[in-house]
């Protein structure tokens, strides 16, 4: 069994999401921020979620304030911003650290499974994305510059 399924995350509404409940789903994990040059990617993430959720895709956003303080708001402010500006309906976690001593276990595991360029186990910026397959293995890691629509084929392949 994949270690992915042994973890859980705290959602913005205060509920705990056991990742074991996502078994047999394809999960697109992204660290997100509201005041980033990549913030418009929320539109693409939401579109992918709407288009493929009935086939088993879950998009999971992890708001993070570790890059240029681009996610300064409270969890409630983040939720309202994402809903109002991008119609986000996919799950968002509480604010999360993706690097350093406070790294969330999900990101510690993702970085170990799919290190970045030159094997670096850190997240470089907001909107780094990981695609987790139905078996809980990390299929791919995408740089922040990779737009959600550019990974649609990988998602389709993973959903097959």
C-alpha cells in the first residue's frame, strides 16, 4: 500500500480528509497562493476538476505562504478569494508549509518520491504540481510554469 494513503490533511472547513478515502482516484496536488503571478492557474485547475472528477480526478490545493508571502490571508479569506474569483470547488487545505522544519508530511513524501531538477528535494515556488496515480504512486512532478491544461493528457492517461 502506498504511503500516500496513510496520511491525512486538514481542510479549510476544519474537516480531516483521510487520503485513504482517495484510493483508486487520480490526485493532482498543488501548492497554491492567491497573490502569485501563477494564481490564474486556479482557473485551469478548476476546469480539470470539473471535467474529470466524475472519472476519478481529485484536485487538492495546499495554500502556502512560503514564497514571497503571496498567501497572507486567513483560511477563510483564502476560501472566499478562491470561490469568488475562480469558482473553486475542489478541496483546499488549511495553510500549509511545503519546505523547512514545518513541511507537511504529504509534501515531504511527494518531494522524496519525485525530486525536482538535479534531485533537489524542495519546492521552488507556488503552483508546483504532483500527479498521484490510482495506486498512490507519484506519476509526475510539474514546475509552476506548467499550466494545468498542459497536463491534461497525463491526467487522461492516469484515469484510464
